[in-house]
């Protein structure tokens, strides 16, 4: 069951970009919000068994995502 839930963000972004015709940025933003809610609700992200709180955990995730996006944009913009 958890494996199916883990596949939801990938399928959601694909459906939003192909069937709904959304841009990658818009579909990615919506999918990131859904993924965060899914991580907290289904996988216990930021819960009592997690070493990080929800705020510090999500802050770290978004900081890493921002760094990766900036690195990708810098590589793409060079060519």
C-alpha cells in the first residue's frame, strides 16, 4: 500500500502535464504540495518518531529542492 502511495506524486505530475496540459512549473508546484501532505499523513514525516519537526524537515526539503533547481537552471542556461 505504501508503495502505491509513493507512486502518487509521479503519476500526478505526469497526468497534470499530459492530460491536463499544465506547464511543468505549475504541475510541479501542485505536486509538491500534495507530496508534502502525503508525506506527513501517510509516512509520518515530522511525527513523533522523526528526528525533525515538520517545520525543520520541510524547510530542509525545500532548501535542497531550491538548490537542485538552481543548479539545473544554471547548467541549462549555459548552453
